[in-house]
């Protein structure tokens, strides 16, 4: 009887559009004919080619600093859109673009608020997904996903022990494609110009006091001239630190600085006694803000922090000596730095506490979600699923000298330990302990391993035990960026144990958050930034804590505490 009642309820919800089934209309067929007559050709439906063209309308984030598109190409016409057209008969139509970061997030918010979604767009975090789902705007893809997921995608999904599926669902139904990223995306490290250290005969800084002295030395010695910047900071489109909603891939934030002070702002912390606390209102966070404000006042941090349009500008122009970010930032994130100075020896290291411990906040399975409109035709939904399968399978085959970010609806799916696995295996290839052919395993969980193994010996020269930029050949710049990120950026995570891994109690919103979190987060962001850049005294932190608690923070804390019992 219970199942029958549930079926009736679900049917009722579908009729209201709360759980929205997708349009049954094919892209080219009349609206009232129901089932699509457009067929998929091929042995595996996960990679089938449509007999008739299928239009897929998308919204797309565009990196304003990217210069990899050949002349004449665009967001809607490039090697990746031509690939999906040739292989699968899918036409990509870009309805709109917006700059990566806040500009794109605002565009996504406006699309959801207006109820006018393109067939697909990749939202930055789960908040957008739940808002769109609760508004009845998303397609229930539960059954189609089961039918059209590739074996590779299925294995990656299963590697999360159900967490990815849970995150991609709303009211028990799958309404989005989840981003599944490597664990190291959430572990932020220090990137530093080792050639600058060598020039000044300085050791690699380990602690925050070491970093302060090093940044001061860079500036005092004008290593990059009069405009030398010691430490980069976030732009107006990036963040001071990761949060439980956006728990990874924060370029030029201060995540390692907070962690080295045993502070985890933006995270919900299990206190170990049945209570929880919000890291942003802790005393350790206040102490870290005091330190950062002191660094800023001394001129150690980029004076344009929080106002720059593009976070990578001072790094790519080789004005900056230190920045914080994930493993890929040193290769993919600042490619122009190497083009402008091939001897720029960016190296990656942990930041330690004063007693030599490496603390790090850890991410959820992934942050972003591919949202598929309930108004999308069934063929368009299938096309989006097929494009996702193809990306997972074929990314290694693409010419990544054109940024993979131009792939339509790119939303990464990868095994959690992919980067550290590759780091260790690629070293074996370099040292002759294994051969590239050993990794030629179709539909492998480690989808880029074979491709990387075939390239690594062309890109990296011996000696292999202490890799520097001088070991790398930049002739194929896309291969260089990939392998530099892996072999330099992930070296710490792959070889040095983290002493304290901190997870958030939740990476999703509670009911009260859905109403009050936007205002609380705005208050938090403004308070933290103003303290660091000296527009507000450190004492304003205490008022922020009081206001945060009274304006919904205490109620939300109670809701998060209840999650400990589940």
C-alpha cells in the first residue's frame, strides 16, 4: 500500500511540474506527436549517433583570460562543437555566455529566477540545482541516465559509494549530472617562484612566518621590478576561501593560511561532543584575519586584491612570487607565465603550522552540476548525456592546446584518486619501470592515464627525482600544462601525508539556509574582505558574529547539528 501511495504522490507532483519529466518532443518533430522518431545508430546507446540533427541550447561560462581559440572559432563553433556534430549529429547553440565566476553565477541565478533555462548549463554549486529543482524547472533524468550512461561513467559514479547520485538528486529523483573530481582539487597548496628563491639564496618557506619573510624579501629586492607583488589575492570573481557549498578549486584564496592557523571558515565543523560550529565565526578565524590584515597593511599582499577582473593577471605577467591554489593552478592556471618567461620555476608545497603539521580542508565529491531544463526535448537530454559520456571517454584524445573548457557543458567526472595514481605511475614510465602500453585499457577508471603515459617521455627530461621547469619541454603547450600540473602540482598530495583532514558536516543547504543563507554569506564576505584590506577594524568581527547568529545562524547551526544523528 505504501508504494502505491508513493506512486500516486509522485504522479501528482509530476503533473504540477515539481518533479518535471522532460518533453517527449524530438528536436525536429511536431510538438504533439509524443515519442521521438529520431533514432540512435550504433552498438552502444551511450555513444549513439542521431539519424537527424539534434539542437542543444546551452549557457556557457567563458574564461576571459583564455587565448587558445584559433582565429575564427568561438564558443559555439570550435573543435569540440565540431566533434559532437561529426560524431553524434548534435548541434550546439550557445544562447548566452558570461565570464567565469560571479558574472556567470549571476546569469545562472537570473535564468532560474526567470524560469527560462537553456537546455543545459553547468551551475557552480548545489544551491542553484536545488533552487531550480524546487521551482519545477529541471528534468527528471533518472531513467534516461540509467539507460544512456556509459560503463565508464557508471564506474566513476559507483566509486563515490552513492554520494554523487545523492548529491545530483532532489526528492529522490536524479535532476542533474554531478561533477566528480579528484580529491586533490580540494587541497590548496602554496605555489612559489623557486627561481626567485634561488636568486636570493632563500630556502623554501614552510610556515606562515617563513612566508611573510619570503614575500618581504621578494618585494624589498624588487625581483620583478618596482611592481613586484609578494602574495597574490583573490579577484572580484574568486573567493577568500572555499566553503561547504564550493569546496574546491579556489585560485588565489587564502585557504592554506587559514588551515595553518587551524581555521576552517566556510565549513561546518563536528566538535566531537555532539555539537557543531561554523568555522567562519571561530576565534582562530579572527586570528587569521588579523594576520592577513597585517600582511596587507605591510604591502605583502596584492594591493588590488578583491578588485581585479582576472585573478591570474599578476601571475601571468610574472609580477607575483607566491599564490595559493589547487594542484592544477601552476600548469593550467597560469600558462602565460611560462610563455612570458620559460624559466619561471613555479613549485608547489604545503603550508605547515608552527609545529610542522599539514592541515587541509577536504572537498565533497564535486561542486558543479549540469542542469537540464524540463523543457528540453528528450533528444536534447539524450544528447547531453552522450556528450558527457564522450567527454569522459575521449578527453585524452583531444588537442588540449585549445582549452578543454570550450567543450560544451564540460563538467568533470574523474576517479577520486586519479591524480596521485597518475603521478606515481608516470614516474614509473619515466624511469623505465613500466611502458605506456601497460596502461592501454579501454574504458579504464583512470581515463587519461594511457594518453598521459604516451606523452610523458616526450615532455619530461631527466633527472626525474627533483623536477623543475627546466625538465619540461613546452613544444606542445597543452601537454606541458597537463603534465606540469600533475608532476609538480600534485607531488605534495601524492607523496606527503596530510596530518589533519577536515571535512564539513554538510556540503548542502538546510531548509533555513534556502531562505537566509544568501544574506548571511554576503555579510560574511563583506566583513572578511573589509577587515583584510583595512576598511574595517578587526573588532568588527565580533559584531559580525553576533549579527550572524541572530539573523539565522543559530537556527541553521541547530539544523546542521541534527545531521550528525543521521
